[in-house]
């Protein structure tokens, strides 16, 4: 039976688990989402406080100092990061969680082998998987961070025999893992750790920047799984429950995201999206007619006399931090009796929902944001890599104005036939600058 | 297999179903905050780092435990702070108009 302390810990863990589940439920609805995040934070506080009661803990100094440093780092970066840089911040925090899971697994193995206890197959397997998955999640997230932060090129990085090399590293990880389970050996576990670190980096490098949201989501659920595995090693049910909750909901989220892009997860991971389709891109531009340019003044007049305007924000708006400018423009137009709506593609920006967050920051009411309910799956160019991906039927509008810095390819490295459409006018320049000019022209229109 | 392992596997499987069920109807507007929120929750792994760091009895284990606590704590605190900042921005139309009147 459990003593008083053990019972207190167990009851706290049960309360924390319920709070996590309830928090996740609240996070799935816009009106309760913020409360949900707090519910989960309260659950976390209870779980961590209860753990400090554990008799296994004999020294608190390392914990106290480590927590202070980690918390200061997390809070500082969490508060100061730009809204546009949120995705890579999530990737970075996710990588840290993965590293924690791997280090805990390695440390527990070292402790168990030195004490001389025999390590059961179940425990050894959990240690091996926790180490490998945590390490993959760590380096994978760091590479994803580097791509989104544009420290690394967003384009897929490829070299000859890449899949063969990656396959060999994967086999190496599996063989080393099997050796640890069967015969132990700390040197082999360290080798496994190193090989898994390498694998994580190598597996994200060939994936294009446009696919990073899905990759981060996969790595997020992997970290959850790694956390759950450390729960098996430490005989801690709290870790198992919370880790698996994240692993399962993260997997579902990954599937929802790739459905939004009409691509299978396997295609995201191994397709080297945006690298191999230069033929398709050039054929589209060859077929395409000339590009027509327009001016801010003409755009302002077209907007002022329109009955209905649909704004379709993309990542350019985020980069230029033009969300407030576009909102002001919309308010102006509404004052003139124009019906303004925002249509947001589910994967616009660098994470699904990224645009919604930015527009919400600029006080755009969310009932003006339209979800993409009508998608058109069959489009004009079957050789394009995004053929079949859900798209907004922008070309059904009477006039289309595209705001773009230049004719360069976007983040995904794919050409867009819309730019050559006969109803399209291009307005080149930084999004905020262009929008400001349109706004000024509108006042005098 | 030990009784404890079997119990652990039960918990594991049940939690998979709960995890799938609880977020099955989430609007795409909330995908990013939800990913960020679950990211904070898996920071629970810092609990394992507490146990390792608190029971360490060699320099190597102290070092591993310390790094694990730092990373894990950054995951937890950063995760919740970032998620809160994202969700702070979701306002209803009434709230937005109220603010305009104040201004």
C-alpha cells in the first residue's frame, strides 16, 4: 500500500491528468481556448509540485537552479518573440522537450546499470525508444527552426543517394537499439543517442520549408510519445498519460493538416516538395500570358466602387507586419458601404491558423474570417506539385489584385498560374507599403 | 511481464483514445494554438528530469539531470506563455467594438 506521501502524489497526479484532458477539450473551441491553456497550466503546476514530494528526490539544488534558468529562458523568449516567428518558437520548445526525454532515458539507464539491477526487457525497450525518439525530435526540431528562421535555406536540401544514406542511419539506430536491449552496454547507448541525433537532422533537411508545419506537428507528437516512454522507465503514470495525450492528439492534428493540403504524410516526409518540379513551373509560366501591373491609385478606385471585397492574406502580409494596415483599409471600405470579408486558406502562413492569429491581433472580428468551405480539388495543371491541393476559387472574382514583392517564387518554390490570369493585376512592393498607399489613395477617391 | 508494465500499457491505450476523442472537432483556426498548447503539455517530461536530477549521485548524472531540467522547464514555461499570447488575440466582435468606444 501507499503511504501518506505516496497517496498525496497519486491523487495529485489524477487531478492533474483530469485537468490536462479538460484543458485540451477547452482548447478545441475558440471561446474557451484561453481558459483551456490555463487549465492545463494549473494541471502542470499540481503535477510538478507533487513530484517534489517523491522520496527518491534527495537534493533540490539542481532542480531549483535548473528550473529557474529554464523558466527564465522560456518566459523571456515566449514573451518577446514576434507573432510572425511563433511557428519556429514552437519548434524550438518542442526540441527542448525531446532533448529532455532523451537525457532522462539515458540517465536512468546509466543509474540502473551502475546500481547493478537487472534491467527488464520492457524497461530496456522503453529506454531505447525514449532515447531514440527524443533525440530525433530534438535535432529535427532544430533543423525545422533553422529553416523557418531562414538560417538554413527553406528549399529541400538534397544530395545523391540521400535516401540510401538515411535508410542506413535508420538501420543503424535499430541495430544499436536491439543490441542495448539484448546485452546492455553504456557505450552502445551513447552510440544510439548520437545516431538518432544524426537521423533527426537528416530526415528534416530534405523537406521543403512550406511543409514545416506538418513536420513540427509530427515532431510534437513524437516528443509526447518519448515523454510517455520515460514514464515506463520511471514507473510514473502521470508521464504516460500526459505524453500519450499529446502523442495521440498531435497525430490527429498532423492528419488534419495534411488533409488540408491534400497530401499524405508519407508524401510530405519523402516527397522533397518544391525541389523536383522545375519543369512544371516553367511550363506554367511558358503557357502563361504576360503579367499585368497596376498602381495603388487604380487599386483604391477599384476597391472603393466594389460591392464586395474579399481579402486573401498570405505570408507576405505577416512578414510586412501589415495586419493593422489591412484592418484600417477594411474599416475605411466598410465606412463606404463595401462588404469586406477575409478568406483564409487553411495552410496560409507557416502554420495552419497562422493568419487567423495575426488578423485577430489586429482586432479583426473572427466572424469576418471565412473558413474555406468550398474547395476545388481538380484544377488546371496536373503536373504541378500542388495539383489537387484545396484552393480558394480566387479566379471566380470579377477582378483580382495580387500584392507581391516581386515575381520570385514563394516559400514553397512553386509558380502560380494565377499571376498570369487575364483578370489579375499585380501590385509589386512590400505589403505594408502598398496597403498604406492604397489607403491614402482611397481617402482622396 | 510485470503487473506494473501491463497496467502501464492499459493506461497507454486508454489515453490514445482519450487524446483522439477530445480534439476530434477542432476548427482549423485553432490548429496552431492547439499544437502550441499540446507542446506545452508534453513539457511534463521535466517531471522525469526532476526525478533524475534530484536523485543524482555522480557528476555525470548531475550534469545530465541539470541540462534536462533546464530544457524541460523552458519547454513548459515557454510553451504555456506562447500559447497564451496567441489565444489572447482571439476576441469576439462585441469586445472589439467595446474597445473602439473606449479609444
